C-alpha cells in the first residue's frame, strides 16, 4: 500500500496527478489527510510541486528528476520554471503539476494536461522552451 499525504489546505483534486501516476505504475494508493507541514503547507510554487513529486516518486521506486529553464511569460516577463521528468514503463515523460493546478485556487478544476506528456508537447508551451 502506498499512501499520499495531503496537508491542511491541500486539495484532494491536486493530488490526483501523483495518485494517477502511482496507479499507472501498478501501485495500490490511498490518500491520507494530515495537518501542519508534513509534506506541503498548502501553498507552493513550481519548486515545491517538483520536489514533492520527486519525493513521492522516489519513495515508490519511480525515477524522477527536476528540470529547470529560463523562460518568458506571454507578457514578456522573464521567469525561471521547474518541473519533473519521470520514467514509467521504461519511457521518460514530462510532468508539470504546477501548470495543472489552476490559479487562483479553484476546487475541482485541476487538470492532467501536463501529465506524462512528450518533450515536444511540453516545449510547445513558451515557459518550457529551452
């Protein structure tokens, strides 16, 4: 049994990416609600999402790394962004949980648009361009 811990303020819908990834790897997954700062404090930027996914993936034996690049928003603002690459069934995929979590926080509107996608698909988004 694999447990995904949800900290106070962390919506269950936001954990579905991690849960889905683990289940695709054949793991039996259960979500557990916790309080305080055990995994995340309910608020994170891309680095927090990336580190949390790496921690959970490595705990269950899924190879996972962070990728960071300098990019540009559609407004022209320069930014640095980080996301994950994970290996599932011998293939490497891109995962950007940050981009799947709506801002402002909108319960039930998290997506899987950036879950287990190809390099080419991810690089179509300007902030991921290398």
